[in-house]
C-alpha cells in the first residue's frame, strides 16, 4: 500500500512537471512569435526559438511514446551508437550556445575611461525614422555622450533596402535634434555588417585623432561581437549597452548566440 502511494505521488509530480514544461514552452513560443506576427520580424532567432519550443511542447504531451521509442533504440547496438552521437552533438551545441550567452551577458563594461571615443553600430531605418532597436542605440549614444562630454562619436551604418537615408545619417539627425553638438559626430555610411562597421569606423576615427581605445555602443545582445571586431583591430575595447525591449529580446538574443558561435567557428578555422 505504501509503495503504491509513493508510485502515485511520483506519477503526480511527473505529470505536474510535464504540464509545467508545456506551459513554459507555450509562453516562450508566443514570445518568439510576437515580433513575426505584429512587426514582420522573422529571422533565424525566432525561427529556431519557435521550432525548439514546439519540440518541447510535443515532448511534454507525448513523452511516454518518445521514451518507449528511445528504450527500443537503446536495445540495439546501432541505435545505442546513434543515441550517443546525438547526445554528444547536443551537449556540444548546448555548451557552445551557453558560452555564447555568457559572454554576451557580460559584454557591458562597468568602468569606461573618461571621454573614450565611441562607435555606434547601426540598425535598420524605416524610411527616414529609426527602428525600435536603432532608437534604443541612439538613446544609449546620447546618454554616453552626456556622461563623456569631450568624447567624439562615430555613427556607423550604410543605407539598406527600404531605407531612404543611411543608418549613420539617421543617427546623426536624431542626436543633433536631441542637443548633441554636430562637431562631435562623424558618419561612416558605407558599412553593411558588424565587421565593416568597425573596420570602416576605424578609418574615420584615425582621421579624427590618434586613439588606442574605443567604446562600442550597441544593443545589449549585440555588444560582444562589436567588441570582438574592435579587439581584432587592436583597440582596447569597452562596451556600452543599449537595453532591448523585452518583446524582441528572445528573438534577437538567440540569433546573436548563433552568430557568436559562427564567429568562433570562423576564427578556429583560420
């Protein structure tokens, strides 16, 4: 009788945990869906997030069937080898993505020397107006320049599809309108990715003065890669984060985790 009660209790706890897993996965699924449904933002971040959450929901509902299939596979030598290979690959991927998440979260510098020049990394422009994420970076650049009243700032980003002006020009207009002196702002308006942002901004910054340190200003999720490219150019690099709206954070954070792992892979293959 006591054994039956214990088994029943374990079963109830198990059912509760799987129900909790389903609920959490469903919430995350809709969180990843939000930018795609309401803002038309669909990228590898929310695609991977939605697929992963859907897989977890399926597992929560059909775990008994899945466990039986796994046990059947484990009985055979070939099946056992396949499962071990999948487990090792999963562990490797989880470790790399976990490491990427860690360095991304810790990319913001707690102390930045006074008046260190800054490079603001661009993002999409809607016509002539900044997108939500670009506005967050503009706000961060404004706060930084207020805190560092002698610092110059390179605004980096070219003109992409659907943009009436360059990202650099958009940032320049917004910062000047907010009261930042135009003489402190320099535009780099030809880059199309993070690497080009830093490389071409260095050319502009070298023409302004002789600097061996730079502060990268970008979204919190994007800061690590910006700092890595600054490091590759020989700078002592600092990071100043623009806080991302919570509705977009999972989508862009997951996309950036994948981009960071790809960056590491490219560096390892060189």
